[in-house]
C-alpha cells in the first residue's frame, strides 16, 4: 500500500470515528450537509488565499482542510446509503476520462480553443443526460449554475452559458456601450429618488461589467480580488502614515485623506 493510500485510509477511518454514535465527537455527529456546506465554501476560499500568498506550507494545510470537507460530506452520504468516498473518487475519475478523449481514447489533439469548446460540449451533453433522468428535467442552458457561487462569479458563468447558445454581444465595444447605458439608468433612478430601482439598476450595471470582462478575456473575480488587494495595501499604508504623524484616522478631513491616498498610490 502506498503512502497516499495509507494516509487516505487513515483519514476515512478518523472521520468514521468522529461520526460514530458510540463515542464519537458530539459536534461532528450533529452536523448535516447544510451545516457543513458553509465551511466547505470557506475552505475553498482559504485554498485560493494560500495560492495568492504563494505559501506552500499553508497551501498544503488548506488543501488538507478542503479534503476533510469532502471526506465529511462523503461519510454523511455513506450513512444515508447514497454513496461513499470511493464512489466520489470513481465518479470524478470516470468523468475526467470521458472529458479527455484526446488523452484516453486516441482522439486527435486539437488547439486549445477547440479543445475548450469540445470540453463544454461534453459538459452540456452530460447535463442533458442528467436532466433526462429527473422527473422534471431542466433543459435550460443555464441549468445547474450553482446559486451559492459569489454573485460576480455567477454572473460571469451565466453570461458564458448564454453565449454558448448564441445570446451574446459580438464584440467588447458593444458590451462597453451596454455598461454606459446601465450607468445612465442608475443615474435616472437616483434622480427619481427610487431606492428599489437604484438597487435593480446597480445590479444590471454589475452584470454588464461582468460580461464586459469576459469579452476582454479577463476573469471578473480575479480582477476584483486584485482591486481589493490593491485597496487594502494602500489603505494600510495610509494608516501607517497617519500613525507615524500621530493623527487619529477619525480626525482626518477629506482633503487630508486625499493627500494620504495620493502618497499611498505613489508608494
């Protein structure tokens, strides 16, 4: 048995012990799919954060935390008689074999763009087959886009799905025009002092921006994460400058804040 096999078996046995009704952990025993799901999402983000930090040890630890989430869900499913960890591993193994015919079935190797298109076609066929097995199949091109995704990421995914069946702008400039149009509608809602409409129009503006990034070959989540990180760096630098001058932050005037911001940008 390989080291990976031994480690996996030990982790599965540990999970079974934690969930054991006789002598297991009370907290682990009372958890459900719904209560664990938020932790699963959190751990995925912590993996992404470790990657951003370029920290190998943290990445190893966070991947372990994420793996534990998969083991936890798999154990609860096994208790329900649905599937077990082996079933999860077999499912993803078989799916990846199906989606890589150029590697496992002797299909000709194509260019990256063509390969991506073929990948999406395979996924679409799989979704159609899954829908056909359901009592009330959802045949929409937007089927199974997870509602739990961050709103910006989901907007981009919905846009990509719609584009695959032809509902899309032809070029980035057209999407930019839509962004300007939506910004104008936000201004109109503000002028009309209509809060609910402002919320709606701001949502439309954000959705248009998400689709604009797609046409520019930019991931909107990545772009916003970068902007968040830049803002945080600059704000922390402003805090340092204010502290060095002995100036409380809540005493700064708008002009003083602007001066600090400009210094932070230059730094």
